[in-house]
């Protein structure tokens, strides 16, 4: 249950931040520089959920601060919003080494933090960026982002009804012009969704979504996602890496 008042909710979110920053629940804590809790308006109506911190995010302890972050800010600006007016988080709060794909056990360990963030922030629209966030929050570990992007879905997440809106990950779109065009088109629908969430499709009862009570009930993303080969000195996402990140 969310806290009773807004003040309680803000305190709970700060307590959760401290919990995440000290978390050692999976091995990623051994290799991260800083955990990345997420940031933005703690009462945002629009929340973005990406995959995991990258190099720059790990260094700064902030989400989406690299090239993908700049694109996200540009896309937000095009619909009259700033990043301070939304909340930005990731499925994983610690960076996987060399930007490899999140592993099922890591998602299993980390996802309760995301569910608790959603319960406390109570966004009306959650925009999932790429495959991992979309599969986790939709409760559908099979259907990829290329099939569901741009299609709003009604879901019960974090204890309340939200519009789930999957779109391509900005890191993937950075290097693929056609995907960037699609991302801009999908993004342009966000104001209408925020104004009228009823345009989303009715809830399809997800068998595994919303594991606030029982995190282990949620299906992890498909383990068949390709694995990014390790690259020792590669802070940015290259086209080939983006393609292999499971971002689309
Ligand atoms: S990825 Fe999540 S579960 Fe793993 S150490 Fe970081 S905060 Fe904890």
C-alpha cells in the first residue's frame, strides 16, 4: 500500500533511494561505481523505464546522461516537457559490466525496487524504453518491442491503473534513422495519452506482471536475448552494441 500522504510518499521514496544505493542483492554491486536509483519529479504523471545504467550513468549515479539521454531530453522538449517534469528509472539500478544484457537473476533481484518506485510515484503513463522494460512491465516475456511499440496498453501496476506505452530505446534509435523516425512518431502521441489515458487498450490480464507481493512471480525477459561481447574500453553504445542490447 502506498503511504497515506504526499509527504509520506516522498520520505518513502528517499528511503528507497538509500536502500538502492547500498544494495548488494546481486553481483552487479561488485562492479558498479554508483547505483542509479532514478530521478525526476517524485509525483510525475509520466515515468520512463529503461534497461540499465551505462558507462556515464554508472559514473555519475544519474539515469540517461549520455547520448541517449540527450536524445530523450530532445524528444521531451518536442512535446513541451523537461526531464525534471517526468521520472526516469531503469529495470536494473547497477550497470552490467561492459553494457552486457541484464541477466534473469539480476532482474529478479532488482525488480522489486522498480515496483516500489511505481507504487510511490503513481504515474498515469509509464513509457517503457526497449525490450527489457517492456517485457517486464507488460508481463509478456515473449513479444518484442518491434511488435508492441507505439501501442498503449492498460495495466494494473504498483497498485493502480496505468497506461503502459512501449517505445524504442533512444540508444537504439541513435544509430538507426528509420527507428529514430518511428521513435519520434511514437513520442508525439504521449501528450494525448497523458490527456486521456482511456485511449489505451483495455487491460489484458497479465499472468505475471505486478509482483509487488511476490517478486519471483514475474517472468524474466527471454533468455534468448543476444549477449553483448565484452569490450574493455567502450563507454558509449555503438550501433552494433545497440542492436545486441535487446533494445529492439
Ligand atoms: S542491480 Fe539492483 S539488485 Fe543488483 S546490486 Fe544493483 S540495486 Fe541491487
